[in-house]
């Protein structure tokens, strides 16, 4: 059995019902919108975010979920989908998970409006049901994600990212959404408990590890056996590169920054930068930090009683840093 199926097993019924509810939460009187949302629903990814919501809810409550949990999972998926649709417009990307993106099929104007629609549907789902505590969690996540993206753009222009700034960027850009999933799950079943903040922290740590793993993919071989180097081509400062720059001579640093700024389309030069980062132990350092985030996350689960939901969350943490894609 695939690891994702193993993780999903204790919440398989919830996930099935969630898919129906999620589809319903997107419906509109506009035929064009329904056609587009139908296209989105049928090209879903691994659905890690709703899985986090249900697993944390069931672990915290001892095995139960309620309507708030389903709404929380739907809201987070609506907001997440909205950000992906907008991201594809921002990045001018024509593909998403191997399929055409919304902007590739229906152009940018429609894609931006669809993203706005999904965002408002998510907010209204919470407001109409009085889930203001859940809405607060989600709204903070949306604000942080926007700030993280803009901070990265601002820093990429000067390539002056320190390790601390890098952590702040990935915390806001990536970790904040997974943190929101876990705190939503806990808050949906236990609004006044201590679990919400603990699970938020748990999700944040997993999100940090998840993003570092993504950064490492840039330095590993792709399907044709070549490192991708996409982040370097896009002038993104990731942890392996930051570490290498902090542990080299002034001349080497000048050469790397010049390469990333002015020669990022030159395949030979990009490969030289990748080799340089490997030689300076940039990958080993990033792997070490990723493992530390994982250990910190697992510590937060230690006090919870043994259950299939806790086991699935531990499996999820390990999957995040052992995945191949």
C-alpha cells in the first residue's frame, strides 16, 4: 500500500464525505464557473491539507469529527485552491500537476476572477455558519502567505537573504497554511482547549521541513538524471545556497551571486553553482535542519495517547521529508 493511502486509511470515510461537501461548497449559478470548478475538483492533488485537518481533529478528540471539521477542511481547500489559481497567473505558468492551468485554458482575467470567487466562497462558508474562530485562523494564514511572497520578491532583487530571513519567508509562504490546517482541525472539535496552539506549532514545523525538502529537489536529479536548478534560474535564494554563501571566500561569493544574477539561463554555469553548493556541504546542512524541524514536530505529539490518528500523523511527518516528488 502506498504511504499516502496508509495515512488516509483512518479517515477514509471522512475524506469521501469531504469531497462531496467540498464540491457542493464551490457551486454557482454561473455555468462557466461550474465548468471551471468541475475541472479543478477532478484534478485534485494528494489532498494533504484536508488530511491534516481530519487527522488532528480525530487525534485531539479521541476519534470524532463534526460539521465544523468538514467546513474547516473545505475552507482551507477553497483558500488553497484560490492561491494556486492566482499563483499560476503571477508565475505565468501553463501547467499545474501535469494538467493545463486555469489561466492557460481560460486566460488570466477569468483565472483571477475564479481565484477571487473561491476565496469569497471560503470566507462566506465560515461567516454563514458563525465559525469566526476558524475564520480568524484562515485569515491570518492568507495574510501571512501574501507577506511571505512579497518578502521573497523584495529579497530576490538584492540576493541578500540571511538564514533567518529565509526561515521567515518559508514560515509565511508555506508553513503557515499547514499550521492553519492543524490548528483548524483541533479548534473545530475543541474550541477552547490548549490543542489549537500546539497543533498550529506542529503544522508550522512540518511546513518548514516540507519547504526545505522542496528546496533540496532543485539539487537532485530529475527523471533524465540532471539536477533541475529551477530555483537558481528564478534567482530564488534557498537554504543550501544560503549556507554555501555563508561558508565561502569573498571571491567565491562574488562569483556565485554574479552567476545567479546574470548567468542564470546558462546551463553550464547553473550546473557549476549546483556543484559548488554540494561541495560546500549546503545540501547536508539543509538536510540536518529539515531533520531538526521533524524532531521538534514529533515532540509535540509525544503527550497524546497512542491512536491510529497519531500514527498516521507521524507517518505524514516522515512522508513529508522522505517523499520523492
